[in-house]
């Protein structure tokens, strides 16, 4: 479902999305955002940001690595206690 009715989001569009999740819009920040988005469509912004974020590892990989390291630490402690 598309959140914005217009291809280029306006102040009322952004305010409506924020209020739908219980966030009060800060007029200064929303105005700044609208000015920075001026002339850029939502589809363009999503496409360009997706490319920029594609190099980042997913959260699942980071959690798995942290769990693996935690297990290693537990094994080391057991070896020290026994040894």
C-alpha cells in the first residue's frame, strides 16, 4: 500500500503518515524534509536509497555472529574452570 497520494510528498502527506503511528510532526523538521525532497518522487528515493543500503549486512547475520562469539566465550570459561 502506498502511503502518499502524490508522487512527491507534501507537508500534509508526511504529517498524515506520522500521525497515523502516533507521532506529532515537528514543523521545522518536516519543512526541511519537504524542501530536501522537492522534485524527487517517492519511487526515486526508495530506489536510490535501496542501492546505497544494499552493501549493509542483514540483522540476522550480525545476530548469528554475536551468538557464535558468545558461545566461544562460554567454552573458553569452561575450559579455564576445568583446567
